[in-house]
C-alpha cells in the first residue's frame, strides 16, 4: 500500500513540475499549451508521460490561475458586471 501512495505522490509532483514549467515558458498561454499537448498524440510529444497526464496539468494550471475549464475568454471575463 505504501508503494502505491509513494508512486501517486511522485506522479502528483510530476504534474506540478510540468505545470510550473509550462507557466514559466508560456506565461498566460500555458493553459492553451497544456490543452494542445492533451489533444496531441502523446507518443509524438513527451512520450514518457502516461495517458491523461496533460489533462491533469491543464487542470492544475486552471486551478492556479482561476480559470474555469470549458469557458471561452469572453464567457469568463467579458460577462462581468
């Protein structure tokens, strides 16, 4: 059981490191970059990441930036009153 917990914690740290890296490299476009990587075939780009990894990175970036997944920029920011 402790082996499973350790692997889970290591994987979570990998997701956070990839989110940090994308945010440092792409700034406000980090969410879009993670989304693009999620949609691409993972064998082409970062083949050592498991399926669904970039979706978790995208969700981590959304949580950090306060972005609501699934809404466009207008829907998130343009309707504020």
